[in-house]
């Protein structure tokens, strides 16, 4: 849970903006989306290998 202290004389809009920035920086939404569906480590590794092979193939075409 994120806690944002409101400074003296600070507007609520400014506090809300700081909260949103802090929320985005902590990557809370990304973590929730990642945990929503579990992928096995073997599947994750296979996807990384396929992605790397795809990138190498694209780079070879450009060169």
C-alpha cells in the first residue's frame, strides 16, 4: 500500500499526481497482470529463446 503525505498548503491535485507517479514507478499494475496468469518457467524460457531467435533473424535481414 502506498502512503503519500500531504504537505502543508499542497493542493489535492498535486498530491494525486504524486500518488499516480509513485504507483506507476512501483509497477503495481504490471505485477498484478503478471500474477493473474501463471506461466511455467520452462514455457517462459522457451518464449525467451524464440524471441531471441526472431530478433537475430530480423537483424540478419537488415545487415
